[in-house]
C-alpha cells in the first residue's frame, strides 16, 4: 500500500462544508446553534435588515478584527518573496518585538516547538510522526534565541522554551543540542494523553499490550530556574509542582482542520513533506487498519495536521505558566494561537509558507467568530449572540465547521414536503398489504421466519425508507 493511499486509511469520510473566505464583513458567516424549538440559523452581516442591529454587529466585527490584528501575527518561514532583513527582523516588527518581558507580571516569553507538527511524513502520515530534522530545528531555535541580537551566545534571561519530543526518547539529545555549552535550566514534564480519545483519534484497535504510546515529554528550557508560583491545573489532575500534565483529551480526526491533498501540499511546501524509509516504530503502526484505505488524489480531503495537541492543552499551559508573549515555531493548525488569543497573550506564529500563513489566519478568524457565539466559550459575546439570534434572515441548513474553504461541499439529500408525503403514503400501502398477507397466510409467515423475522428484516432492508417515512423518522431527523 502506498503512502498516498494510506493517508486516508482509518478515517471516516469528511463531512465538512465550504465556507466563504472571510475577506470582509459581508463574507463573515455566523452559525447560531438551535435551542429548544428554535432552529439553527446562518447569519451573514450583509443580510441583516434592521439598520441598528447591522451597525452593532459590524461594530463588534470591526473591533474584533482590530484585536485579532493586534494580538495575532503570522509570518512565513519560506515566503515567495524573501523577507527584507531576514525572518528574525520581521518577527521583531510585530507586537512581540515591543514586549519587554522583564517589566511584565509574568516576566517570560514562551518559545514553542513540537516535533510532531514540524513537517509531515510522506508515508503513513496518519500514524507516523515526521522525523526530527536537526538542521531545520537548530536554525529555528537559533533564530528565536538571537532575534534581538544576532551575536547573542546564550539564552536570554526572559525566554522560556517549551519543547515537545513526540514521545521519542532519542530526540532529547537533538532538542538540547542548540543550547550546548550554555548556562541553562531544564525541567521535564510528562504529557499523558487520554487512552480512549487517542485510540479513537487514530482509529486504533485495543488489541495487544503496550501497542500505542500515550506519553511524551515537554522540556522547559530557560537560562535559570523559572520564577513561577505553583498552580493547580484547570481540568487536569494536580499542579505544576508535579511533573505530569494530563490526561489530554485528543480531538477526533473528523474535528481537525482539513483540506484537499492538493492544497495541503501548498501549505507545507516541498521541503516539509519528508521522505521516510523503513517500518518505523511499532507503535506508529496500527495492528490492523480500521477501514480499507482509499487512494489519495488531488481532491482527497484529510487533516492538514494529524498529530497536533489540542487547544484545551494549550489553555492549561497558559494558565499554569503565565507568559507575556508567544513565539510559536510550529503553529500547525492554530491550537496555541487560539488559546493565546482567548488568554489575551500576544502571539506570533512561524508558518511553513505564504499559503500556510493565509489559510491559517482565515481558519483562526472563523474559529473566533464561532467562539464568540458559543456561550460556554471565554470570548462569548452576549450582545453579538442576541443581535444575531433576533435577526430575521434566511435559514440555511448548512453546517459550518473546520474545513478549509477550498474543500468542495458534500452533496446533501434533497427533501421536500411533497416527497415526504408520497413516501409516507407508499409506506402506508406496503404496511397495510403486509398486514393483510399476515392475516391470511399467517402459518406460512411463521414457518419462514419463526415470528415473522424475515418480514421484519426485509422491512429493515429494502423498505427501510418507507417505514421511516411512515413513522416520521428519516436520516435528517435521526
């Protein structure tokens, strides 16, 4: 089986829906979930008829866009047009360059790197993590460490590196190599993933013993021991006094940021889809495929990043280790960016390419609009929700989720009152006919299927749609 075929193995068909690129206010789409008898509604600002309501919504949108621009910056590591002055210079032109961490309450700038999303393996990427590329990694770490002063030969006092090894113990040496010979303090935390959600995420079976890795190591590297108070985790067990963080609930594959394979290659660029050979670690290989692999084509839809940690994990990290700003060397699908925005922390992400930068910013904006109308979310805006809920607008029955706008929309089953009425009448006639046949030839039915089981099986097969129509149940209401 080829790597292209295997990339979609073990995944359900993606049922994501096209969403307009959020280029201006008129293209932003809000999804207001249904509650009680109120149905879900889709609202686009330019469809709001009431002038005062439209002005309120547009004002909230404008203020939020300003906040996003001030707090989130994305730069491409490999842009089509090279950066003037280099990557470090561009980063220092963002809001992060204006932060003097020594004068802030937290006193630290967090620099993040996660091996698992620093590229993608060209074979079995849904199971197999990308290899750690020493030169690529060292170049990023050195750039981050010397961003203020290219001649800097030590770790800056207010920098704190958060390095995740992907559970590979052999990575420790390479992760520490850029700091060789420097004064440093290293703290280690074991990240524990929830077993059930991890098995579901990767469509793994529960056969065997020790067949899937549920832990990895977070290395906290700083010049001297971090001056931080111990903090209890919000939802995880224990506090930062201990050395364990978790259990981390992993999102399911269907909930991940997805795109076509053709677009995904543009997001990564040619250098970040990495050729790998050999079998790989045993726990990178499934015991048996959960589903027969489908060929990987230009229009195949799959997660853009298979192995990223979730937003909930980063929310815990930012609450436990307060930071003034973040420099993310592996922004991946934006989980850390979103957590930083909701925690009011300045964020700069170093993307692979211009395409990654553009698509990720678009994805972040969509996630923020969704969060602002979700009442459990920390950035929920009650005024916006009330204004949108009260808006008389056409009710689109489309779902809007985390698929990239370039992904084609799935076909939906057509339905109408006339079609439902015909189906219901047809079902009534069939059921009545069966009842009459049972009354006349009851012995034959009993001989064939005991208590009429064959007749029931038939109804559940070819005529299932008719029975559903009679009972008022169909695929859309189930």
